[in-house]
C-alpha cells in the first residue's frame, strides 16, 4: 500500500507569524495564510480519497494508481482550531501533533482545545514532549521519555489513547520508531518524502511531503497527482539534505539559524 501524506504546520494569525506555534523565521517558513491554505484545500478537493483518518485509511482498500491523501499538522499551534474549521467545511480529518510540554503555553493549544479537536473527529497525537530538533541523536533514555511522557499526558487530556505521532525536526532512526512503539504508538509519521510504508515493532512508519510557506496550491496539487514528478523532486532534495545533516550534525542547525537570522 502507498500513501501521500502532506506535512503542514501552522497558519499565520493576524499577520503575526509568531502568534501560533514556535517563534522565529525558521518556524515561520512553514506557516501559511488562511487564504493560501484554503486555496490548497480547493486544489486538493478534486482529488479522491483526501482527508481520511489514518487508521481507517490503512484498513481500507484503495486504487493502487491513486494512493489516498492524508493531511497532518505539526507542533500544536493555536491556529489548529482555525485549520480544523477549514477542514470541517470539506469533511476532512486532520492529524494534529503536539509537543506535549507546549500544551497551554502562549501560542499553543490548551488541553481543552486538544480535547475539542478529538471530539470533533480529528486525530490528536504526540510530537514528542519537548520537540528536540535532533531526536535521533538523543540518548536512548531521553527518546523513550519523550514518547512516554507525551503519550501519557495527551491520553489524560483527551480521555482516550493517543496512538498516532510524528517525529519532530525530521531526524528519524529505527530506534526512534522502536521506542515510539514501546510507548504505545501504532502509527508514526516521519518527514521523509516517501509514499512507502514500513513496520517497526508493530508500529506503521509513514513518510510525508512537506508544505512550506512558498509551496503554492498548484504545487501541492502536483504532490498528490498520479504523476510522481513533484514527489520525486522533493525526495531528491531531501535525500541530498539528509547527507549534509548527517555529516554536519549540530553544525547544520546552527547554519540554518544563521540563514534565517536567528
């Protein structure tokens, strides 16, 4: 089975990029305006199989020539409530991943808002506890705690299990998936631009195609098209960047901060 999963983040609130989600120019590069996001949804709407809930999607049968499309939103910024309003108009399910230590902080969802998203039929899951930017480089004990604490807090806030998650920062490893599975996570999204699924210790691992501030509605439509050129282009760019990240380690993040003036 193949999936096309789109990785969104926040919307810009009142022309203030820092009002929702993590602050700074780097984080802002992932944030869209309301109008642009709605244009994306309209561009996706002619495409069948958009916006399904991931566990239902995994259990259903699909046309192999038209993989289903899943929509995800990282970080748990306060704009998630507006994102959900837009999705509800299309009858689509959003998958919102929250760094649990951010719950209740300024610019982020409260526990009550996370619970409301859940009761409205959207998926609320873990984005780790503290959002480490290089999770795969963290000590084993820290990775285990990041997953365990976040899953437990979200389950308490939602009044239901939280078995779906996404990896923060794009730094993934098999150990990250193994420890996620040990914490009860059954579906784990990465930032690798791939339509292929893998299984690690009973946890389904799914790649995603990233949407940035400059990604037009036309380009987003191309990512979910049956012709895979746009997906292949993002995969090649990501693969080249992965090599640089692995070689540079923390220096990559410092260079990125300088590039965005942070």
